[in-house]
């Protein structure tokens, strides 16, 4: 129980998730529907709310402020390309953090694999993310921007984002059972992280000597990766140092999360 999970343990966790992929998808679909149960429009609200937010931002910056293009691209397109992955990150992390505490009745069911609950919430958030990625492609078409083959990399960056959120949620979903303040810390972390990630602003605005610190933020790799794929036409392997750094950080966070979950899982029922 106290052994740090090695490569074999990691592969076992991944294999178990793949075996339960049908159950995870069914639970994620049910979770998505349950959130809007009782409303007339149902799950459509899950798409309307963020869509209206994006539409308002487009109106404010394109019509109101008449924002100048960034790197020869319309500001709204540049902004949305960075915002789409962040919206998924914020929604998925907050939802996955409370996945176990909000479904505590499942913890006492010995046969139920409690460890999949954070993953279920992340997959549930992925439904909306896929919708907005499709809207992003549509927006590129409406602006008359040509298709680049590098755009298919949104699949890779979405997978990388999924893995990163999964690792973080393993930590937060476990700790919040014992420390309720974790929920507030996560909300504050997301709020600060939004402005610490070049989404509304470009890293080129900073002096060269300060840019290095922002590269430590793993979400910079994701937000910038979406822009490299969609706007600049660059492949992720053209940036090997940032790619290795991101996956190194993700692996460490994931291992910490697995270790915490395995050690504290026997005490869940006593606390909840």
C-alpha cells in the first residue's frame, strides 16, 4: 500500500480505465444530463451559457473596442483559441474535485470503483469542449482562414489537457475529503491561473527576462499549443523542451495523485 506506484502500476490503472470505458461514458452522460435536470432546455444550457459568454467577448472586443489583430490574426480568433482549452480546464477541475464528496454514498459500496468518479466528471466536461472546438473550426471558416493540417493537433492537446486535469483531480478529489478548504483553494487557483496564463494577453508583451517564469505554467503549454496548431501552423515536436517539461510535470502530479488516493482510500468511508 505504501509503495510508490511504478510503471507497472500506472499501466494497470490505465488498463482498468480502458476496461471500464463504457461504464465511464455512461456515467459521464448521466452526470451531464443530471446537472440540468428539471430545466426546459435541459443539457442545451451546458452549451448556451459558455457560448453566450464567448459571443459577448466577441462583441466587446471586435465591435466595441475594435481590438487590433494579434500576430496578423483577428483578436477574437486569437482569444477564443486560447480560451477554449481554459474553459475545459476550469470546468473539469472544479467538477472533478468534488466528484467523490458529492457522491459519498458510492464510497460505501465496496464493489464500486470510486477512483473513476473524477474521470467521469472530466469526460462530462469534455462533451462541451468538443462542441467548442467544432465552433472554433467554424469561426476560422467564417473569417476565411485556411485549413492547416497542424489543426488536427487539437486532438493531441486535448488529450494532454485531459491527462493534466486527471492528475490534478486525483490530488484535489482525494484531499478535499479530509480538508474541505481544498474546494476554495482550487477556485482561487483557477482564478489566479487564468490571468497567469497568456489567454487575454500575449507573452510577447513582457520583457524577455520575465517570460521564462510563465513557461513554468503547464497551462501555458496547452493554451499556446492550441494557438501553434490552429494559428501558427507548427507541430508540437518542434518544441521538444516544452513538450518534455509538460509531460514530466503531468507525470509527477499524476503519480502523487495515485499515491495519495491509494493510501487514503481505506479512510474515505470513515470521514464522509
